C-alpha cells in the first residue's frame, strides 16, 4: 500500500505537471514492452517500437541494460527518474550524470537484492558507465517516445483539464478525489494499491502529480520517501479506450476530427491542445471550432493570453445523446 500523508500546508503546495516527464515515460514504456498489463491499449505502438528497436539495434541494449535496470516489478532505482527531468530530457540527463557514485551503487545493490540482477549493472555507477546509460536512454527516447510526444502531450492536456475542473468544482480535495480509482483520497491520506508498503510524510514539502501516458493501472512514486515527493499516475483515457463506439454517431454526423474536437471540449481545452488531440494543425482545429461555435455547440472564452473552448448546453446534449445511442447499439443507424 502506498500512503501519502498531507498537512494543510501540503494541500496548498500540490501541483500537477504541465508536461510528460521524459524519464518516467521511458520507465513506463519499457514496462509496457515487458509485460501484458495494458498491452491492448498500446498494441500499435508496441508493434512499431519493437520494429524500430530491432532496426536500430537498440533491442539488444533494452535486453541487456534498460530492461534489467528498470524492471516491471516492485523496485527500480530512483536516480533514473530525477526531479530535474521536469525541465526536460537534457536537465534529467545531467542529473543522472551528476548523481553520486555512492548513491548509484546503493540503489543498484538494492535492485540486485530485490531482483537478483547480479553485478553486471554496477558499471553504471562510474562516469563512463553513466554516460553509456544516458546515451542509451537518449537513443531509446528518440525511437520510442519522441514519435508519440504530441499525442502524449494531448493526453496530459486533457487530464489537466479534468483536474482543473475538479479543482474548480470541489477545491483541492475535489482534485484529489478525481484521481480515483488509481488513487484514493481518505483525508489526510492519499493512498493506492502498491507492490509493497510505502509511507510518505510530506511534512510541508507538497506533492507533484505527474500525469503519464504510459503508466498503467497503479501510480508509482519514488522508493526513497526523503526525495522530493512525486507521484506519476495514468492519464484519463476516455478519448482512447472504450470510446470508439461512442464516437461513431458523432463522426458520421460531423466527421471524425470535428467529432473528436467536440467531445474533447467537454473538459475545456485550448485550440493548441485540441489540435494535438485530433492530430490536425492549429488552423484546422480553429476552423472546426468556428463551425461548432457558429452552430451553438461550443463556447469560447478569452482570458489574458489563453482562449478556452467548452461545450454549450446544446453541445453537451448532443455528445450525451450520441453516447446513449452508441451504448444502446444504434450507432450504425446514425
């Protein structure tokens, strides 16, 4: 069980990351390649990435280094997911290179105790080994993560919109409750199912929530509770899992991209976020929004430098009706 203990000060300091963390995504994507959980949701990505890994020879590095270092089990080293990575891959890579040799050796020793990796990974503690690791992580990121970065960011944007709406409707506790079922808010504790028992007392440090595209099922935190508190959790998946059938009526009526944009505005999104989600240019997304707005389905609010699009009551009714028809089995008739 993972249990995170909040104080009133921690509630005020909680933040939701604005972008995917490249190193958490590397870890979770490797987990998707290693095991069955969630495989159906990433089937296309898995096929293409395995082919690219084989073509580039990175499959051998994944088997010999990255896979054993970052297993889909109860423990992997914290130094591979540094807090600095919130500022981008290069910042995270520098933090990995700068980690003390003693720290890396201690974490690799724990990895060996838990998973029996032996001594083969100990070379990663010395400077040359660390540079080799960063080079491997960079190459893997380019092949496996970079091609889907825009999609990942669109999912993060959608997730943040859901959290923002929960915050506006229910305050900080509403935001924490919105993390269910992955995380459960039982004041003053945020808890989740976990491979082992891990208690984190925030003690005024606050908590950074990191929505993750490749995280599946249960959230993950740092193994060392003294490190800057962070929890990576799976993004909301409404637009990509179980929604194809529900989109069919709207797609036939409006076209696939416009229907997707209409449904996504339920969470309140910007033009750029909607463009990334629909896989179209910002100009095309703006055109779709203009048509939807002219027909009374979408409302646009401008505040300072941000323009936010949301559903009107008519738009919300249309989305609900389409979903109801799909659930009733009438999608082929619309």
